[in-house]
């Protein structure tokens, strides 16, 4: 089961970032036109980003394990594991 949509929304909210902020960062990093609606669609599981955009999301969130981000619900992992895998600070 793919958990990309839930994990993207979870990490974005934990960091206090808006969809607009993420879209701007990804647009700058990839040179592609990414808007907040596109980020929202990813969070609603209405598609996934292309691989180059996904790589930038991984870098943006300081995620060290793409497999965990894509296929495991971060909210079900122990807090220390979530921090390790998602760059979330407490």
C-alpha cells in the first residue's frame, strides 16, 4: 500500500508549511510549474509527482529513506523513527 499522500500531508503539517510554500520550493528546485493545487492533489491521492519532483520532496523534508516515505505510514512509527526518517524536530 502506498502512503505517499498521507505522509506528505502529515510532514507538511508537522513542519507548519503551507502548500504554497512547498510548491514554491519545488518549482524553484525543478524549474517546473508546480502550484499549491498540484500539492493538494498529491495529498488527496489524486496522482503522484514525477520522479524528479519526488526526489526534491525527499530532499526538502530531509528524508533518509524513500521506501519508508512511500510505503509506511509515518504516524504509525515511533516518534524517534519519524524524526529520523522525516527530519521532523521536536
